[in-house]
C-alpha cells in the first residue's frame, strides 16, 4: 500500500515537474519570439542601410556641389522622400504618446511596473526601426544616397530653418527638464551631446569634401568662405554650419521650397536622421577623437 502510494506520488510529482518545465520552455520561447519581433525592424533598417551604402557610398563620402548650390531636381527628390515618411512618423508619435513617463521616474518601482516600462520601451524600438528602414528603402527607390540626403537635410532644417541637430522626441526633453535623464545620459549614444558630436563629425566631413571639390580658380572667394566656416565649426562644438550666415547661392536654392520644408520637418525623428543603427552600436564619439579626425581631414584639404 505504501509502495503504491509512493509510486502515485512520484508519478504525480513527475507530471507536475514536467508541466512546469513545459510552462518555462513556453514562456522562454514566447519571450524570444516577442523580442525578435520587436528587434526585427532594427535588423531590417541595418540591412537596408548596408544596401544603400553599397549602391551610393558611405554618408561621409558624399561630395556636395562645389559651388554650394543644390539643384532643383535634387530638392524635389528630397522633398518627395520626406513626404513618403509621414505614415511612419505618425506611428512613432503614437508610440511616444503612449509611453508612461511617470512610471519611468518611480524611485522604487514594483516588479510589474518594471515589466510594463520594459514593454513600453520595446514598443518604441519597432517604430524607430520601421522609420529608418522606410527612409532607406525610399531613398533607394528615388536614387538618392544617405550622404546627399543628410547634407540637404542638415543645410535645410538645421542651418537655414534653425532646428537644433539634437532636437528629438518630447520624452527626452521632459527627462532633461526634470534632471532625471535616464534615457539619455552623457555617456549614451542617444544623449543630446552625442547627437551634436555626430552631427559635427558628419557636417565637417561633408564640408571638407566640398572644399576639396572646388577646382575652378574663379571660385577663390567661395573657397575662402567655405574654409572659414569649416574653421568656425571645428572650433565651436555647438555651432551649426552656416548658422546666421547661409551663403546667398544656397539660400537662393532653398527659398522656393521654404513652406514645403517647414511642413515636412518632424522633431521626433530628427533625433535619428543623422544616426545609423551601426553607429549607435559601435561609436562613442568624444571631443578629442572628433578633433583628431577633423585635423586629419584638414591636412588633406591643405
């Protein structure tokens, strides 16, 4: 009788343990599938970036027009790309609007609150990846590389219209205002300081490429203006290229498109325009490193 009871207990225990194992495996498998699903758009964005770089070159290899003027047909292509991104911008705005900022700032959050916050954060990942991937795919369709897109974007929105390179999602501004910047600390690749450094690095490379491309001896004055602006940006880490003194040929090219440029600027995605998935993972730029890179490029220019 005792043996029979023991056998039944062992069988019951085995069944219970097996059920627990099945449950754990199911939870782990489900979590893996869920996480993969959330990160899939980032992988797609990374893949599309590789494709466009193979087709048109790295962003910092782009050579802007030597005379500074942006052709009307290239402005039309750029604006058509911007128009096509409105649906993905709206999805990102919706994800940001649903984010519970107050829960993020709890001093001693419960386990459930932590899980909900992680879920909120993961829900922001997909829209960002979707946006970057969509942008890359449209650029491929329109035959525009990332470098040309970044140059027109920065000159139009940052230099001319005056939007800061580090302007981003309202949630980041809230965090900075409260002095509890958990999403974007100074050491993070998503911090405003890092975004400004990355802007500076890219715009200096592009302006350097432009300076190297000036061959006409009659453009001596323009060459001098361009070199002076490169020096200003190189000396001041917070300076935006051509701020307050956009050259007349460039401003003349942008003026006919002012209303369309203003309508297609999107603060939340501005934060991610000059970043790439690979750069977020690989780079932690700092002042001396940037300065060293720029000095090298200036030697080449000289």
